[in-house]
């Protein structure tokens, strides 16, 4: 058995009096494709933001690729991580956001090359060569010189995926990446993600309401409610034969709303 690439051990997180994560523990294997589903406010996106160090934790421990994320080892003691440690750990993880988060004043290729040049000191020519390869992979090479305002939502999201890949992360996080898109643009983004899942050995965590895609994409599905994992299993087990009443009720609502599972 290989070591988990993500190990979450008893983490808690509250916003004011609202406890979003309640002693959550979870292990993810290298190259595993994980779908996180559940009602809004159940803690799914918070997990991704914590892994990306966009939110801190109140308690517990997280290890990424065998190293503590929020702690550093010094003389046999675990101390809170400093910014340098967090910045180094952050390079192992890429995230694609619901609302693209592209820099509006920079061209497509500038958006993709910026992070490797700033954080890894990659030379501009090398960064641009890699950026063009990634843009080609997501079907956006012909838009390299375009500005984000000239792109459709689906095109922006494909550029955002290329940008996240530019740092060669071991782990990719996708947070509701199709929910802000018009329905006819959803498929072009999902196709890029299918390609990534099929052609790379990256570990991928996906928060989504696209249940049909989650079924086809994931090795394992986790159903969240109120900051806890209520049920987990293979896609067929969760979507076709859910054991927990809370999971069954959630999927009934999804089906009633016209979504495929």
C-alpha cells in the first residue's frame, strides 16, 4: 500500500459560532480521483480552501505528500508553519475556482506564465513554451494573446485550468468549476477534466453538483453533511445504492431537479 498523498486527521474549522468541519479525518491515495458531494454549507469547499491554505484550521493535522501542511518539525517538535513553509507546500497543489479568478489586465498567456516565473523563477521563454503546451491541451492555444474579457465563461475556465497546471502540481482541486457557466458551455470544461483524469496521474479532488460527471469521473465519492462524511464509496454504490437516509434524501432532490446521476 502506498502512503496517502493527503492525510487529514481530526480537523475542525468554525466561522464564528458555525462549525463547518467537525473532527474530519480523510485519506486520499496518490492519483485517486475523489468527488465531494452534498448540500451547500456542508463543508466541501472549505476543505479545498484549507488544503490550498486559503483558510486556516482551528485544530487537527494535515499532511501533504508526507509533510505537515500547517506545522513544521523543529528538533522533534511540531510548530506552527511559517509563511515560507506554506508557500513551498502550496506549490504541490493547484486549484481551479468557481469564478475563474483570472487577472483581467493580463493576457491569457500572461495569466498562465505568471506563477511559474514568480514562484519558481522559470525563465520567460521556458514559461511561455510550457504555457502554450498547456493552452493547446485545453483547446485554447489560439487565444493566447486574448484578454479575459474577450473570452466566454467556458474559455475562461479552461484557461484557469491551464494556469493551475502550470506549476506542475501533484494535487488538483476543482471547486464547482461549472456552476457559473451557461449550460451549453459546461461540457467543454468537463471534457478537459475528463482528459486530465485519463491522461495524468495527478490526484484530483472535485466539488460538484454535476452528479452524472461525478459518477463517471471519480474513483470514490464522499457525501458530506454538516461538516462530516456521512457516506463514502465507489460511484455506483453511492449513486445507485446509497445506504444512509440522508444520502438518499439528497439524491432524490437532485433527481427531482432534473439532474442525471
